C-alpha cells in the first residue's frame, strides 16, 4: 500500500487491476492525513464523507464495467482559495472565514467528473499574497519554508498525503513551493484553465494548475485535466540565460550544471540566450501586481476588511503608482512577451533553476539573491514571475536533487513535461 499511497501511477494501476479499490485507497490516505497532518498542518479541512462517496462511485462504475474516469483511484487535494464543496472557501483570510463554497470551481468540478477523490483543502498564504505559507511545517525540516502560496498543497504531496494537488500561480505560487518541497508543479498557459471559482488576486496574472510528486505523475494528471491538448514531442534544443543562473546560490548553480550535462548526454542541444533582465522583470511585476490587487480589493471587498500584511503592503504601495507607470509596465510586459515568443521557436524550451536557492529559512525577512539582500517574496519569485506575465506554460520539475523550471511555447503545456529528466 505504501507505493499506492505515494505514486499516482501506482494508485491508478492498482485501481484498474482491482488490486485495490478506490475506497480502500481513500480510507488509507485519509488515515494518513489524520495521523500526519497535526505535525505539518498542510490541510485546512478534510472532506471524508464526500471523499468516500466519490471513491465508492468510482468502484461502482468499475464493477459495472463502465469507465470510472482517468483519475479514478487518485486522492487529490485542492488549495483553499479554490471553491470546493462542501469546504470553507476563505482563501486563508480572516474576513472570509465563514464563507463556504456554494458550487464547485471549474477545476474541482472537473476533478470530480474525471473520477478523482477530493480528500480535502490545503492551506494557502492568506489571500495568496505571499510565498511563505507560515502556517505549514516543512515535512523535512521545520526551520525551512515550504514556499507558497500553494505551500499546503506542496507539503501534503511531499508528506505523501495526496497523489496530486491543485494550486494557483500569480508570480510563482505553484512552482516555488514545488521547488522548496521537492515535488513537481505546472503553471499552464494563461487562460487555458478556467479560473471560475478561484478567489482572484491579479486578474492578468492568475493561473490555476496541478501539482504531483513526480514529473510522470504530473503528466498523468495534466493530461487528464486538459485532454484537448495533444502531447508534444520533447524539445531537442534547450536554451538558458547565464545571467539568470548567476543569480543563484552555488549549490543551485552546480545542480543546474549537472542537469544540463544530463540533457546533453540525452541528445539535447544546449545554447545560451538572453531573457529579459531580472531587475526589469521585478519592476514590472511589482507595479502590475500592486495596482491590480488594489483595484480588486477596493472594488469588490467590503471596506474595513482585514487584509494580511503582504496584501496591505501591496494596496498601500499602489497609492504611489500612477496610471502612467502602470500603463508603461503593461507596455513593457508586451515587449517581454514578444521577446520570449521569439526564443521559443518549434522544438525549443527555456530552462532555469526554479528558485535561486533550494532552501529558504522560514523566519527570514530577506534572502541573499544575486549578491543582494531582497525581500523574501521578491527573492523567491525572481526567476518565476516573468512567465506569469508572458503567459507561457512553466513547470517546476525535480531534477538531480534540485528543481528545474522548464518553459515551452504558449499553449504547449505538455511540452514543459516532455524533457528526458531523471
């Protein structure tokens, strides 16, 4: 049962062969959550009653000779800022603590249609503003951050408390916790996955996407959730920007070099490129993030609502940003998008480390990135946030003991998962 609980591929095979029923798998997973979640606090709520009902429905379909769905037998967790009946849908914020989902989000509904068992909702940074997820304890070292804002989803995967999870990504919030917890995550192409039922943050940057323990498991889940996308052949040419790599700490640079050598041995052509400069990217991200966040919270949230510290800071900073600066940032974003498009010709992928460091102290106020002390959040989103702005699909994948970010052409989501990584 251990393999079945830690591998989506193994769980799926066990269900299809009859070696284990969906209910047996769900009961074992729920028992693990009851046992381990008090230690790591990855789950906000477990959904035992509905989970067991979903598992029994999958078993009944299989017993009747019907297709139970491509995710039947898998236990999936959903981030708490995504509406999932019957869970609370507070997005981790106090002023929404009594809010309950009245209907499933698009992604939760699709999981259920595909036969998945939704075992619970996972803890997010409040409002998905940050990348620390302070409530969640890293399964390996409590002194480390799990990353965020999808930190609960990543920690649950790393602890073996779900087969797959759903997160959201506005500046790196799927990929950063995936990297810091040693699992895999995909930020799809902008607009490919519906955001219906997802609590908004920055409308022009918000994405929802899947996470899993391995690249293989992530492919299984992503292929099921987006069957309209044809699997892509692996890129035969990989490019990277040496200036981006120079931002990383030494051990991350060494791991990245090992990954490049392995790709070269597998027949992949390597070459250097020039991506938008990271200081430029950070400036654009800060401007657009703060202005759009402030516009949402001023327009749609009751006055006096208590925002988390990061949210209050973003809204306050927006007061100093004029409309001309925002429009200039949007124009700059268009130029960066065109620059990345020009790099991603057919058969090409962009690679980089996912984060500039493999471990981030949970209590740190700042991080040493690129030879400078940077704000914790901006230090961790530095290598990820560009691709939220350009809309290209980007995956964080375990590779050689580190995390590799793979970026493919727009709408070629599966191309991010096709490199020959071990």
